[in-house]
């Protein structure tokens, strides 16, 4: 992945075409053998007409939203459309009443955005890896370093020990724990349709050589997501600015 895509964008002055608004790349998680479509976008270059230009359905709930929100929604849906195009599937991903994406029949996926970067991944439900749920997340590396958002809010003492013993940089412990659990939530939510706390899943093992984490469901969440189910995740640094994570659920 070209990290310059994220960190060296030249300044722009006004609304333009998609080349001014967004630049695209693919980000891979090699340990899990999966990849997401990624874009770096510019809020200052956002133009409402870009929705029509790229065939993206404008969500009515965004009518009163600020420019940044409308821009990041567009960027995420364009990434999703590119992921779906790769699968020769419908590129339309409407939003449900609970604000979650509605993927075309037979597909699963996830969308995330942070600042002026967006990512999306889509898989067929009958994929050869047997993945039945997937979630991705993107966070600024400094997001959880504030004292009020310390590691203790996202991980137990045992989980902190796992991260320490894996040799992960201390300043990244909180953001990796937070992001990994966000990714798990996104993977699980389509099946349970309810919110649950960070304590619902625990980080139990880290392979820092391959940036891979194992998590175990710590309580019955719903459906097949029973206590003891093991799920796999992977994390990566995107340049010096972002941490990206992915979690896959295989029942």
C-alpha cells in the first residue's frame, strides 16, 4: 500500500472532480488473506454532485448533515462500490434504520472512515475461507492516548498483559484494543442486531510477527456467538497516522 496516499496529499482549493476529491488504493491484511479498498479524500473538494456522478445513493438522513459527514459517507460508499464491483455485484449499499449498511444479498462487508480516510471490504457469504462475519476499523494512532480514554476502558488486566508480552509498542496498546473490538462489533452486529460492551470479547493471544490477534467471545451475545467462540483479527499501521484492524468470524 502506498502510504504517501495518506500522508502527502497536496492542498486543494475548491470543489472538483473525483480526482480532486479522492485517491484510491488497496490495503491488505496478509495474515488473513483479505484486502479492502481504501481512499484518501478531501472534505474541501467535496461536491454534492459527486453522489450522482458515481451513482451513490444519497441518504436522506444526511440532508442536514455538515459537509464533513456528507463527504465521509460518500467516500465510504465509493470504497464499498469498488469492493462490490470486484465481486461483479450490485454497487448499491443503502443504509438501514439502525444506520448500518445493507449489503446486497449473498454478501457481507464492512465500512469505516476516520478523518479524511475511508475503507470498505466485501466478501461473498460462500467465500472459500468460510468467513461468515467481517468487520474493519480505522483509527488515528493517537486517538486513545488521552488520559480519559486509557487502556483500562477497553481491556482487562489480562488483555493488557497479552499486549505487553507480544512486544507491541505501549503507546499503541489502547488504540489496537479499542479498534479490534470495534471491528469485532461490526462483524457481529449483523447477526445479533444489538449493542454490547467491550467486555463481550477478550484478546487472548497476539502473534506480533504477523500482526495477528486471537479473540474469544467472553459471554453469549446472540445466535451462534456463544461464549468461548474464537475469532481472528489482524492489525496494521497505515503510515505514521492510522491503525487499521480487521476481525473475521468463522462459526
